[in-house]
C-alpha cells in the first residue's frame, strides 16, 4: 500500500508529478455489474476508510454496507456530509498515466442568457500567446480542428459582444515542466523596496528559489504575495515559502500541526508520544545549505500582504494561517475557499481504484485552522477571482493598488476603485463552474 501526504484538492499523476484540485467525484460506472465481482475491492476500501478517514466515526456499519455496488458508488456511500473533498479514481499503477491539455492561458467560462458561451482570460502562460492575447480579453470559440482551436476575440459593450479579430491556439500536452512563479518584481513605495510575487501553484520548491534569492539580495522590506490563482499544492513547498518570509522570532517554532481521527491519533501517540504530527520552521542559511535540494533565504519580514480570491485554497490558505502567529498578515480581495484539511493517496496494485480520503486537519502554532467557509479579508475587493483590464503586476491593478495604498498610508482610505479599474458581473454573463486553473489541477 502506498501513502503520500498531500494538501491538495486533487492528486493527478503526470509523469510522477502531483497537483491540486477540487473536482467532484467521477461518476464512472462499470457496465453490467456482476454480483460479487466488487466484493473484495469494496471491503478493502472500507478497511482503509475505517482506519484513516478523518470522519471515521460517521462511517456506516460494515454489516449494513452493500459490497456488490461498483467501487466509485460504494466509496461515495461512505463519505461524511461534512466532506467536500474526498474522491477516488482509477489507480494509475493499474491503468497508466493521465494526460492534461493546456491552452497556454487560464480562463473563466461564462454563459449568456441565450446559452452562448465565452471565455475571459485570467492570465497567459504561453510566451507565444502573450504577444497576441492579454489578460481580460473575451474569447468565443468558433472552430475546433484536432489540436487547433480558433476563437473570436472581442469586448463587451452595453451587454453586447463586439468581435475584434480571431486567434488560433495550438493546444499541447502537459508533458514538460512549467515554472509556477508567474511574476517576481520589485517596486519602490515611499522609499521602501516592495517585492511582488504572483504564485500559481505550490509545486516544486525549486520554482521559488530564484525569487527568494532575488528578494533577499535586494533587501526587500515588504512583500505582496498574490495567491488569487493558486488552488494549493505540496505541504513542503508551503513550508519553504513561509520559512523564507517569517521574521526571526519564528525560527525553530511550529509551522504546522495536524490532527487525525481517533485510530490514527492513537497510533501516533504510541510511536511518538504525541497525537499530533508537528513540523517546525528552520533557520535559513541564505544559500549556504539546502532545503529539499534548494537554498533557503530568510527575508525576515514583519508584515505581508496576501491577495486572495474565492478560489485561494488549501496550501494557499495554510500559508495565511501558518504565518499569522509570527507576523502581521493583511488580506486583500475575496474570502478564501475554505479547505483546512488534507489527504493521503491510498492505493494497492491489486485494485483498480485509488483513494484520496481526507485524513487530517491542519492547524498553526496557536491551533487555529482554516474555517470551512474560508478566511475573511481585511479589504474586500469583489470579483477578485475575475480579471480586470490591468495586467497582473500593473501598479493600477485593483488588488495590487490596494496593497500599495496601505503601504503608503497605513490604511485603505486613498484606494478608491473607479469603473475602469474593476470588472464585476455587469455584462449580462453568468460564470460557469470553476475557473480553469482550479478545475484542471
């Protein structure tokens, strides 16, 4: 049996890489089920859930379970009403790898009253597309040919879409590594050096190393961390980022502690003397040693600004929670998603399905956790997950502008947003589902 500790909203194997998502359970069923064919696998599923599942006490009695149903349906019957995140899927060791398609940009899909669909660009990752596609542009798909998509680009004026030309996009397989740092810039505000880090996913620690070294070597005094489009990721990467940010009073102190169900708690108590698992901050050596293969640089900040959206989730929320005991954390944007729990992957090559049940709840040094309804912000800017006409990193972009305003004055009083600075849902469109960066992880 394989167990992997993971924060995310989902675990998808991509050439041995893992990532976050919060998609609902697959409804994949097996045709023409034969009575008894699923019995062994379903009993294995129940045994694992009865051992590790955070809400173990809410499981149905084993004698009352129907072990003849397909494994996906059976797994669903075990989940607590409180559980928004557990899922199961085909075992990759059993069926092989899964590929993912990347358009080269993130988007939110919208629908008009007459069921026409449009995409609004949130950010562009493709270097080629950055020459022809900008944040905030609207797209309407008009043709699909194998791996080539053709869109009309345009704007919305008084509730009507006005085409302004076409763009063709060659989709590609996610078969190569992409850095998850979107922007790492330095600004000067009131003679203070201010770093800005737009971070898309807690993936490899190595992604952050150059940015942290850049900020360290330039002696930044403030940091704006943009997690609007970050759905989560690895615990170790979250710890690395927090450890790079905290002031010296946090070194050697608790980063995070995790609580479990009664059975797992008893096992940890027996082996370690504690029912919780605890991770601690280290003392950065500023390039003299490594943390999981990367150097750690201590910025020793006293305050941080974090930009959020309603899809800031999981490890992004843990970053907020785990920094709060040691420094002032100012949140700008929307209340976060609300995922203060984590999971392990449980699989066995004998069985076709692998499990991703919620197993632990994380807490900071003060035993605070992410509320299920999300973390409230200090400065609300509605529609934070949507785009605006300003590119990320533009000093007039609403959320970044609000952070700079607070750095200049100590409050948000001179940060008045005008109509041109923020687009809300005022063009007669309704968002459909999750934004692409969230559902595709």
